[in-house]
C-alpha cells in the first residue's frame, strides 16, 4: 500500500507506547499514514535468545530510569504496570480482528490498550479486560476462534521474516528503524527518501 | 572533575567508534571536555548475560545494515573489521598507561586505534599492533605489568558500578545515556541541565 509506513510494536513495550503517541503525526508530516502492527516479543525472543529488557542486570535498572526520563521529556503520562511484562496476546488478537472490520475502531482500541497499560497500570492480560476495553460485540467468541489466533501468529511470523525483532520498529518503504530513539532517523528518511 | 563528561566505550564497538568522532565537539559546544574511558564489553556481558550484538539472530543483520547506514548519514569512513569482535584488551591497557603519562597522547592514540579498526580494518588484538600504533617507548613492558592489567580491571569494575553496560555510554554529571542514538538527549541535557 503506497503512502503508508509500518509501525511494529508490542502492547507490553514501554518504548512502543511512547512511539504510539507520535507515530501518526510523524507519518502525517510526510503525507503518509502509519499501519499499526502489534507483534509478540515473547515469540520473537524465542528466536533471538533475548530476554525482556527490564529483567536484565544493569540494563534493566537503566531502562527503568530512562523510561521515566523519556516520559518527562515528552511530557506524557507513564507508569510501569504491575505485573510486567503484561500478556499482550488477547489484545493483539483483538486488534487484527477489529481491524478487518473497522480500521478506525481498531486504532482507537489500540490507543485505549496502551493507555490502560501505561497510564492506568491495568493488567490487559485477561481476555475479559480486552473485551471490556474493546466494547464490541462478538469479540469474546472471536478470541477463541482458531482463525483469529492463526491470524496473529502469521502477523508475527511475517514481521520476523521482514527482520523485525524489537518494539518499536518503523519500516519506511522496506527500510527498518528499530527503537523509539530512531524517530529522528525515520523523519530524515521520510524527508529525503534515504541516503 | 567539574566541566567534564564521561565517555565509556569499547574499542571493538562500531557505535563507540561513531561516538568517538563527535563526542569532543559535543562536549565543547557546552564548555565541557570528554574523559575517554575504554571498557571491555566482554567482561560486562559476563554479568549481563548479553552476547555480542552482531552475532545475534535478526539483531545482527539489522545492526550490520544500520552501521553502514549510519556511516553514510555521518559521511564518515567505516568498515567492519575481520575478525570481529576485535580483542581490545591490549589497546585498553595501553590507553590508561598512556593517559597517566600524557593525556593528549592517549587521546591521539585512541583515535588511531579506532581508525585502525574501523577505517583500515586492522586487527588490533595482538600487543605488537598496539605497540606499533602507540609509538611510545616502554609500552611493551607496560603491557606485561600486573599493575597495568589491574588498572584496566578496576576501570571496568568502576564503570559497571556506575551502571555502564554498553558502548557508547555518556554520563553527564552522573546521568547516563546509553547508545550513539542518544547524542541528541545528551545535547539537550547539557543545554538544559536536565529535566
């Protein structure tokens, strides 16, 4: 789809949350729209051998500090939910199911999920929490549908085939940029067409 | 020492090399000077459980691509040396030994090491290569001196005690910023005194 950029993220990723607050405006500044693509880092980490950032010695304490600092710089609400990481499977399945029906509703749902996790500190792991936040009939049944489960699985596999391994990753015309701290690079790439 | 910022890096780190090309100018723009502090990521990784970035599935190929892309953006020469990672132990020991004698010579030596690795693709692992690049009498003996070996060990330990786990890391008045892509944050912090 021309005119779009791909925004890969995990609903459990704090840097993905920060990215979600700015990615649409970033795309719009360059006449693009962002296609939101939730993935599950837990699946990716099985391939890369990574462990969740916040659980790692030295890196974990730094990341917690940097997340607070980044939120202050951006001037946005932020808290680390408990428990963390949250299980984003139901939310991610719900997102793709919703998007096939109503893309705008899916986007609004994704924003509510991120706010529930990183503003309100809610646990969005249980399907009931996701169903509540979606407010759409039929989701409870959909979350049990093998086709819906398979859809998410294929999305995660497709992302990994494109080289995605972290959240957020933004791909501009196939060019991947990993990390919220690469938004400036994404902006340059969009403005110049690459280098 | 007031007026300084700390620049932690591994001579084997490509992003450390990019940082080395800009850190002194960055510091100078804010009336500071950068104190160069080579560390050994191999020692740090034993504590954090990390493995070298370029060897990791998905992350490795992305990093190789991003390094080439970053070099093009900066307009600086860059190549990944073979073998990689290089063994930076002799170079790091030599750096601290030199600095205790002549800080300016140590800085010039560090630049020659980085250029040898990432411009010329030389293997700076063997002490003979380091001695050649230093061009200073007494270094061959110093590299065998237990006190010189211990000095580097203590520097790496002190860095880890300050929370350093990656290259480059810049610390401004105790505030750490990990990653070459955080230079903009360092610049903001220096300009504003923090947030």
